[in-house]
C-alpha cells in the first residue's frame, strides 16, 4: 500500500490518493451489493447455511477494507502525530484496534 497519505489533521480528515480512495470505494460497493443479496436471500427463504456463508464473505470483505485503512492510518496519521510529540494517538489507535478485533 502506498504511504503517501496526507496526515489526519486537527479537523479529523484524511486526504487519500485517488487510487487508494477508488479501491476502497470499489470494495465498499461490492460489500453493499453483497448485503443487498443477503437481504434478498432472506426474503426468498434461502437455506440458512447459504445465508451464513454470504454473511461470512461480507465480514471478510469489510475486514479487508479495515486492514487497508488501518495500514494507511498507521503509516501516515499515527506516525506523523508521534513525530510531532502527540503520544495520545497510541491510546486512540489501541481503542480502535480493540473495536476492530471484537
């Protein structure tokens, strides 16, 4: 993954390169389609195990998006804030990682 993000600023935003942003949006669009597909499966009374397998696929796809964002965040925002002497970012990162690992 490229690590040329602009650091998260005090306004809590991150400017991402177009290639990375496009990749994230594509992945999220696929997840959105998968979720709509699951809803359709429920509406059509599809076999439970088949629906559960699709749910697992959605969770995996979301985890992949989360990993991409986490990597970029650590390589840019977190690193920059530590270099600026802001060590509170470590506690923020740990809280976020705990949420992701639930």
